């Protein structure tokens, strides 16, 4: 199992309010939804890099 690191992220009010609405709609906690969204971005980067013949950090997970 991967070790989890906890940290605080300064977040503008409008982003926090959006997250407070979006996470429950996706049946996730705020933290789980942020991780989900970040993993989506990692996969996009991986797909883009693969198409260009590169290997990204996200592909090494």
C-alpha cells in the first residue's frame, strides 16, 4: 500500500464551494474527489505523452 501524505491546500472560496457541491454528487468525500480529478489529469498526460512517444511521471505509477 502506498503511504498517504496529508497537506493543506489554500483554496479560493469559489473552488471550495464547487468542490463541496461536486463531491457529494459523485458520492465521494472532498479529498477523494480531488484525488479522482488529479488521477484523471495524470491519465490525460500519460495518454498525451504516449501519443508523442514520451514517458511521463504519471506512466511510472
